[in-house]
């Protein structure tokens, strides 16, 4: 019931300004974001590597309407990639990029600017010995994001995609992307979407997730199973057996700070596990989406604001 209103607030500039007075060190923020700096992201990656976990790092930011901001985001990624390489961490760490943070939403030539910026990040990732996954945002960007993915894969076939099970179109997108060499992260979807394009009931989203998972696990690509849902993890494991997939021919992914004990349990059982690590000062939209998934945390959030 609270999911929709919280997701609407996630896009409110006024509430963002109010909430952004919270320091990144406040409890609710640090439970999901390790810090604001490149150093904090690299340190978190090193900690995960020590625990046998891979990472994908997201420099927080989205929906930018400022070309200079988009350029600054590209620079943040190239800086991050060289810092990861310098610490010898790129074997187990890649980056996740939101195209709206690197220009996709710009009114003039946004698609083209985002493609060129993504190319720069892919080149830096290649030079550092790793890869990029393109995050998926709201449904108005899906076609543009998949078109950019196709372009990038001509030169950087290692580039990963994200598909969202709540969208009606996604089972077909999974079929189209289940080819050899294709890396696809399947998540449920985190945005406020209309009934015309997305399932609204949790049960329908879960059923779609399982159908999509079957397509990806039966296919020839590399499925990245992004969920904290214990039932989905269990179903993914039985599908791996059904389709004769060995450990390492797919991976589990979870968000930083969510079910860390389960991340370690899966890794100890021999599974590949990657943790999504967001960092930077633009944490507002990300935090609101996490609160929408778990409104129980609202009290914790309100307490952080009051004690500020
Ligand atoms: P849910 O049914 O929401 O949750 C299952 C269980 O997980 C809950 O019962 C609870 O125990 C635990 N849990 C879930 N959320 C929280 C939380 N916030 N705090 C504490 N516990 C929680 N979405 C996109 O739209 N685009 C993306 O590019 C994208 N990338 C992602 C990358 C990764 C690695 C992951 C894990 C998720 C990503 N998401 C993305 C978010 C995703 O779409 C879901 O919104 C989110 O993962 C919650 O769905 P769930 O599968 O965990 O299941």
C-alpha cells in the first residue's frame, strides 16, 4: 500500500532537498550505501572480496538534465575503474551504470550522448580488465536502453543488461537476450509503473519472475539472478539443476546491506554471488526505492530525520 506513494516521493525534488540534509553517515543511509567517495566504494569492494563475494559498483545519480553533470559521472566511473585496477580488484568487480545519469534524459540528443558516454565507460572498464552492466530504469527508457545495449555490444560484447520481471514485455525480452555471451540481470523492478505496462500484484510479478528465469536458465546466456526473495533463490537453484547448469554458469546478485548473511551462505555453498554497491552523494532516489520495498524501515528513516 505504501509502495506507490514512496515511489512518487522518490521523484520529488522538494522532498529530496529536505531529506538530503541527512549525512551519509546516518544509520538509514549507511545501511544501504557504504559512503560517498571512490575510496569508500573501493574499500567496500575489498571487504566483499575478502568474504568471497563479487561486486558491481554504481556511482549514484539519475535523471540528469545537465550535460556537465553527465560528464562528471563519466569521470567518476573512470576514476573508480582505475582505482579498482590499482587495488587489483577488477577480477571480481564490475560497474553498473544508469544511462539517465550520463545523459539519456537530456532534451537534445540524449540517446546519442548517453551512448557515447557509455562507450567511454565501457572502454575504461575494458582497459581495467572488467565490464559494465546497464541498469534498467522506468519503462519509458527501456527501448532506448536496449538499443544502446545492442550498439555497445558490437564493440563490447561483455556489456550486461537488466530486465525487470514486472513489465509485461520482459518474457519476450528475455527470449531475445538468451543467446551465448549475453549477460542478463533479472530483477523484479523498482519503479512506479502503470497497469498498462506492468503487473501490479506481487504474485503476478513473482510468477513473471519465474517464467523469465526459466527462459534465461534454459537459454545460452549468463543469467544474473538479482533478488533477495528466498523463494526465487530456491527456484533458481532447482532450475539450474533442471537445465544442467553448473555453478559459475550463472550468478546470484543482491544489494549491499540486504540479507548479507544469505549472500555469504550462497558463496560458501559454491555459488557466484555479486553484491551491488551504490556510492556517492546522490543517494536519495536509491534510498526511497529501498524504503518502498520495505516500508517497515520508515520508522528507522523518520528517527534518522528527527535526530538530525
Ligand atoms: P521482494 O519481494 O521485494 O523482497 C523479498 C525479500 O527480500 C523481502 O521479504 C525482504 O526479506 C528482503 N528485502 C527486499 N527489499 C529489502 C529492503 N529494501 N530492505 C531489507 N530487506 C529487503 N531494479 C530496477 O528496476 N532496475 C535495476 O537495474 C535493478 N538492479 C538491481 C540489481 C540488484 C543486484 C538487485 C538485487 C536488485 C536490483 N533492482 C533493480 C531492484 C529490484 O528490481 C527490486 O526492486 C528489489 O531487488 C526487491 O525485490 P526482491 O526480488 O528482492 O523481492
